[in-house]
């Protein structure tokens, strides 16, 4: 009987140990599953992360590409402006010479004793200089009879008149010049203004 009890006890202990090991294995298996997770979900998460990185890289590429295009356009504009206005300082230095030649021709045309050959020579010199100016798109602009424009004209005095509207250019003391679409030098002009009597009449009409 004693042997039988021991055998039963031993078998019971073996079964209990087997059961414990089985439970332990199942717990360890659950832990491993929790650690490893679902492979499909992991792949989806990884794919989502890669797509996000790709989108960020593409956005950065677009920004860099746009900045580079703006830089190229800006550099092209600056180079174009440099070519157009590279001789601006030289032309400005030449303008007083043109003014003097112009005045010499104007004063000689009023002098009956002036030598025609000298006047003709000065006139030819002036024309040649103006031709050179035209090659660099430098041209004088007309001001006489036009409305005063502070962007183009420099008023040095005003003159009362009843023959012209107010702020009309009556006289041009120095020509203005443009270089391409840029003002090289404003014209020095005399501008009209209404007389006191005309101002009084206008005020009386308004009353």
C-alpha cells in the first residue's frame, strides 16, 4: 500500500509539473506574441512611415527647386540690367558736353557774324555723339508744352501766363534724358502758373 501511495504521489507531482510547464509555455508564448506583435500591422506602420518621409523629401525638393528657379530669374534680371545700364556713369559724364555743344549751336545761330563752318562742325559733332547715345538707348525726351511731371521734370521757376493752363512747361533750360526705361536726368524747366487776377476770378466763380 505504501508503494502504491508513493507511486500515486509521484504521478501526481509529475502531472502537476507538466501542467505548470504547459501553463508557463503558454504564458511565455503570449509574451512573445505581445513583443513581436502583428507582422502585418508592423509592415503597415513601416509603410506609412516611409510614405511620410517620402512626402517630406518631395516637399523639400519642391521648395529647393522653386528657390533655385527664383534665383535664376533674379540673376538673369540683374545681368540684363547690368548690360543695359553698364555705361550709365559714362553717359552722365558726357551729358554736360552735349549741353555745351547745344548751347554753342544755339548762340551761334543768333550771331550773324559767326563762321558757318565752325557752327556746322559743332553741329556735326553733336549729331555724332547723339548717334552714339542712341546705340546705348539714350534719348532726350520732349518737355515743351507738356504738363509738368515731377517724375521727369525739375521745376526751377514759375512764370505767370494766361495763354497756358497751370503747370504747363513753358521753357526747357536743360534737356532731360532717358536710358532704356530709366530716367537718366530730369529736364530743368520753367512751369506756368495762373495770374493773380485769374485766381481771383476763379475764387469769385466758386463763391
